[in-house]
C-alpha cells in the first residue's frame, strides 16, 4: 500500500526510525499538506542515534516528528541484524528530489532555508530547471541561532504560503530550529536536510551512482571531506554497539511498534 495512515516504526537505541519507502514518504508528505497543521520530517543516520543517547532534547525532537526516514544505511543494516528489517534505505537527498517533483506536479510551494550565502538561491535555480513548473517561494541562508529566530522565521513568512520548507543548518541545529519554529513559520511540512542544498546547488558533488548503489556514500564523503573523521567516529561506535548487542542477544537495542504520524487529524 503506497499511502499509509499508520507507521511501523523501529526504535534503534531509543531513536525512532519509520519503516517507509520513497513512495510512501512522498504520499505521506501529500497527506501532511492536505491535513493542515505543521509536520516535521527528520532524516536520521547512526550519528543521530549516538548523539540522541547523550542529548535527550535531540532524541525528543526526532521521536516527536511526523516522519523519521531511514536516511543512514547503518540503520537499515541494524534493523536487518535484529530481524526487524526496514524495507528501504530512504535517503534525504533523493527524497527531496522526489518532493520537488511532487511540488511541481501539485503546485506546492517550496522554501529553501540555510546553507552558505548564495547556496539556497543556486539550489532553487537548478531545481526549477529540473522540475518545470516548480514554485520556489523563497530562499534565505539565515541562521540556526535562537537569537536570530524572529528574523529567520520572518523571512519564511514573508514568502507567503509555504507547503514544504527545506532546512539546511546541519544535524541537531536544524532539528531544533524546526521544533522551535516550524509552527510559527507557517510552513505545512519542514524537513531537516543537512547538506542537501550544497548538493542541489552543484557546489558539492555527490558520490558517483555506483558508489551510492554499493551503499558507500558515507565513505566517499569521508574521502572528500576528511575533516569529518571525528564526526564519523560515531558511525563506528554505532556499529560496535549494534554488533555487541547482537552477539550478546540484547534485544532491547531494537524495538518495533506501530504509531500514527503526529498531527494526523483524520483518517
Ligand atoms: N549550515 C548553516 N548554518 C550553520 C551551520 C551549517 O547554514 O550555522 C549549513 C551548511 O552550510 C551546510 C549544512 O548546514 O549546507 C550542513 O551540512 P552538513 O553536510 O554538515 O550536514 P549534516 O552532515 O550535518 O547533515
């Protein structure tokens, strides 16, 4: 069924990840826009999981989202090890491309927030070129600093109706920004997208398709941006924790449950 109402979710070391496909994620996004209200979509990977173990507020921001896609391949592997497999590896960058296509079809208005000066504008121009008819209501580099919230929210509001807001402030800062501000920004759907605007603008190249298909994009990123090694340590810690739990039979590491997406107002 490509248009789910309830979500089958995994809790991996306490962090919620939903068992959705690309098709279902796009369908859910349409539902969120139709339902009204304000819906946060988050894109966790193993780094999120390890961060959430130390940072309860971050964990709450993820677990209270309307949709939490399995963006990191490590989460999919972990779910398989514990025999509660997530069906698809749903990457934020590819989902955003599909949402842009949907926005062009349905007349949804996009706003691109975050990234370095000029990046969101360049991303908007390239997206519009790929998706004829797409309306980008506005772009703004902004800042994730709470002291700048009024200004950043004002920039989004001044664009008029916004159906989908992409927020690129980096992991944690963007999830907190959305938790604080999505509602008052007026946008129907807000997604924390990390480096997606850098990719869309063409300033940063994604791994070649064959590397992505081999599920080694994380390794390519390390090769291209070696200063990330410290951040990627959490990936190895995650793998170690999962493997240890698998060996010792600690099933509490991964739980499965069915939930209704937050903000659902009618069937
Ligand atoms: N960024 C920003 N303001 C900040 C910190 C980061 O706009 O204060 C942007 C940065 O320019 C980049 C994105 O946030 O476009 C984060 O990208 P990254 O690849 O680090 O994403 P992550 O790995 O955290 O998902």
